[in-house]
C-alpha cells in the first residue's frame, strides 16, 4: 500500500470469554465486505494474534482486519451505505465489539 | 506480505497526555530498527491514527508500526540481541509505553 492511503483497522479484543471464528472471518466475512465495498477497496489483510511483547503473554487482539482505500472520501462513500450489513454479520464470528481505527499510511 | 508470515505490531496509545513525534519515528527510529534487524525484516509499515469508528471519535492509537518476518525464529533471532537498543530509543519520540502484538498473516 502507498503513502497517503487510508487504512481502516478492525481490532477484535482477545480474552478468555471472547470467541472468534477465524475460518468464518477469512472465508465469509472478509469476502462479503470486499464484495459490498467493491472497487473502493484497494487491499485487505487479516492477521491472527499469537502473543504479546513478553514471553508467554497473550495477544491483545485475537484478530486484526485491515482495509485500504485511496482516500477518506472513497472510504466513507463505500462504507456508509453498507455499514449496517457489515455490522450485522459480526455476531456470526465474534462475541466482542471490535475497536475501529482509521489511519493514514505513512510508510 | 504473504500468508504465514509473522507480523510484529507496535501500537502507541493515543491520549491527551501522550506525545508522539511522527517525523522522528519515520525518519530515525524505523530506519534504525530496520538497520539493526537487517535481512530478517521482510517489510515495514507505519500508520498515523486519524480517528475511531464513530464520527469525531479519537484514534485509539497515535501510531502503529509493523514489521514482517518469515518466521518466529527469524524474528526472535534478529530482535533478541537488539531489543535493548530499540527500546532505549522509544523515549526519543513517545512518552507512552506501546502495546506489542505478534500475529500470523492470514490474508
């Protein structure tokens, strides 16, 4: 991805009472989101949390999903009309509310 | 980056008392880390937090830095001998302790 692009990160908290279905997320949710948002999405990545900074410490996030857009405008115009459908799918793979962060790609 | 790679994320919390020098981070810290870790690093990205999921909400993280490695083994062997030098540079650009997350690239 290139400097100046918009990265939208969805961070699913880890925890003993938190569940996350990585197979559903990768094979159903992310393709659904990509289909809804169409050409506005310039890239999508998913990571599974393995651990924290010190040995044997848990990962803060069970999963991180990231979408890249050319601008805030293309993100908002594609995401806005689809946000209800996207949010409604979250209980199908996670029981915790994700943290959403909008960032600008610097490097 | 490719499926199965290791992504090490360093997440710097946002907050009214938190400072973060993005110029120093991008132009001094990240090149220093890349130089210390050498060929083990397969990619590096940096993002600046712009906002959260709801309008006008703040970003959870002021900055996110990510390094990619081929395996946990190459990460640990390159990072271990350099961790003290890397950590000692953090006060030069941030006054808060970052969250570190080790992840596996799924998509």
